[in-house]
C-alpha cells in the first residue's frame, strides 16, 4: 500500500457492475480529481519535470456500484478516545446504508477492535433506524470504545466468519494504522471486504485532514471554560485563570479557543517551547501582565512543556494504544506559579480548570453534526463502490478519498511561523518568544 499512498491512488476491489439505487443526479467519476498541492510553484515544477501533479480522488456517489445492497453485510466499529459526534457518524452511516442503498444487514462491533477478538466475548449489536434514532442527542459512542493493539489475523478471521463486506472504522491515526494492516491482510487473502475509515481525533491533528469531527464542539466547550476562568480572574486581586485543554502533540484546540474568545493572555502549546524562569521566561511575562492589568487567563495544552519532566522520568510509559503517558503540565504550572509569586511576596488568586473529559463527552453541536453526516455519506458511497484502504475526509475544502497511510503517517501541528500562531500572538499579546536562552 506504500506506492498507492505516494500517488494517492485508491484501491478498488473490482469492476463495478451494479447500477446505483440512488436517485441523485450528481454522480462522481474516479477521474474527478483535485490537486494535492494548490501552490502554483509546485504545479510549475511538475510541468517542468513533465510529471503529473499529485491529485486526490473526489468523494461522492458512483453511478455503478460494486456490492449488491440486498446481499452485503456491513459492520461499524469505534476506537480510541471519545469525541463529540461519534454517535452522529454511526447514525448517519446506518441511515445512508438502510434508506439510500437498501442495505438492511448492519452490525455494530462493541468496544473497539477488541470486539473482534473471540476471547473477550463481546456480542455484536444489530443496527437499524429505530435502534439509532436518538443517539445523536447523546455524547460518547453507543458502541463504546477501547484502546489497544490486537492480532490482525484474528480480526480478519472475525470479519470473514461474520461475512462482512463493508467495514467502517471510526478512529484516529493509531486506529487507521490498524485498519491499514487489516486491509493488507484482507487483500492478501483475496477477500472482498471494503475497509473505510472516518477520521476521529478531537485534537484535529491527523495529517491531510482539514478538520476532524468534534473539533468545532471542542472549541465551543473550551470557550465556556475560558469565560468562567476570565470571570474568576477578574473577580479577585491579581486573579489568574489557568485552563488545561486537550492537545498531546498539537495545540489546535488551545490556539483556536483563544481566537474564538479573545480573553486569553497566554497560550502554551507543544509546538512552541518556553522557559519558566529567567528574564524572558513565562513567569516573568506573567508577572508583568499582573502588574499592568491585575489579572490573567492562561491556556495550556496537555502536551506542552513535557521537557520539564525529563529529569524525573525514569522510563517511558505508554497507554494501550502506544501513546506516551504525559505528565500533568497543568498542575505543574499551578505549583510553579504559586511558588514564584510566594517568593516575591506578591498576592495572587489562582483558579485551575481541567474541562477535558467534560468536553470529550458532550453531544456534537450543529456544525459538527452537519459535518458528521456529510463524512458518513461519503464513506458509505466509497464502500458501496468497492473502494478500500481509504479514509473519507475534507482536504482544501473538498471531500476526497485519502489512503489510510497518508493520514496516519504523521501528525498535523500548529506552525509556529504560520498564520494561526501569529493570530494567537496578536490576540493574546504574549511575547513572541518566552525562551531565556
């Protein structure tokens, strides 16, 4: 699958011979493509080298489909951490399959990939419109979720035993790496199973995915925390509101939340290193802010400042998905701030907020619900057309088909020299650099 990711071609299970049951008039062709890089410089370089610029297949229904709706069996699984909108995606997939294509045999795999492993004994769930009618009004996942790596052959054995033809995988980059391995094993066995990913990461950090579902809701909920922190900070002498938000390796939520409600004075993210001590360090900048305005609001992404713990880290610990376990930068900053101002003999009133799990578990807002529905429809169109090893995603404002290893290859981060971070610096007024060295 490596070569296909390089030229962004999507694998097809076979020739499409069945007329689509859809009554729409906007069928797409595999020849409908958009450029990967819209920069004119790259286009001219391709022309000079007489090579075709990299392009992506446009998502949408195909006039002819591969699977017979009356016979194919579908399954849906949700993996990894929770995010607003998972239930919206499940519901939209079921509704599209059931009503638009006439696929009546749909199953839900409980507790992520482990639901495919026999020893855990998890029962599959029958999915039909009445069973999923109101789930979009609830947070979380009706199928539940889990983290962890499981035997690929065992999972493919389970799909084969259940006679699954369409397998929809909702998850982040680790989940997509697993789905890519499942796809490779399916193809190695010569099975006709379409593996389609719907990208889910509340941190909005999947490569080539313009926006992950749940991100808009996360920003809206984070703004509520900022509002509370700002009220608390202004309500006491030298008040400080300190908020820890999600963002293991990428500070998108912290950055966008700060821009959405411009009452934040410091944003600390993994992509921009900072010092605590020293003339140009964060603590001195915070002191200056309190002297000038008597209050401050601070956002810190959970993955920021992890280098402060290198001396205390005895070994690298990981969770079931292989993610490095982070130290609590929020509580660390709280203690450092309190000690710093205690040494100065300067009164502060610090309130600490950690709304992370509250944000992850809420239902999707209207914007995310709309986005979830669109992603799910395009995922179903691709699956029924017999495409596999791909993700339905938004790229440069166009819904496209992306190879799984393209979106799981690396994380999308905030560019310290890019427009978003420059806007954050303008909005907060924080120093461009808080490095003392």
